[in-house]
């Protein structure tokens, strides 16, 4: 099944809500970019690539303030948030 960006946005929002945390649209976009980069759907920017590569130093030096404040949830999403989870209606 080919997933669309909207599917990634939907599962990213569900993932974030499971953390009982409100984040900006920018962070949702970053999480979507991380997931799509991880899944080889698109190529993310330098911060996203550093997250995917598990390169903490580079991620921290390339992060904006919003990403720095949300680095934990972004990183957790990279390893635990998958668009195929939509099929299980989480």
C-alpha cells in the first residue's frame, strides 16, 4: 500500500497525542519528515538526517529552538512511529 503525506500527518498526530503533549505544526512537519526520510519516501533536511543517523551532536547543532524543545519526541517518533500503524486504528 502506498501511503500519502496525509497518512503520515495523521499517525504523527496520534503519536504525539499519546505523549499527552501539544506541539506546533512545525514539529508535526518535522516528525513527518523524519518518518518519510526513514521510510525512503523523501529526503529530509540536515536536522532530520542527523536524527535518522542517530547523530546527536549534529542534530543539536542544526536544530531550531522548537526542535530543541521537542528533541525527545522527535527522536522517539523516528524509532516508534510508523504509518502502517494506521491499519490497526491506534
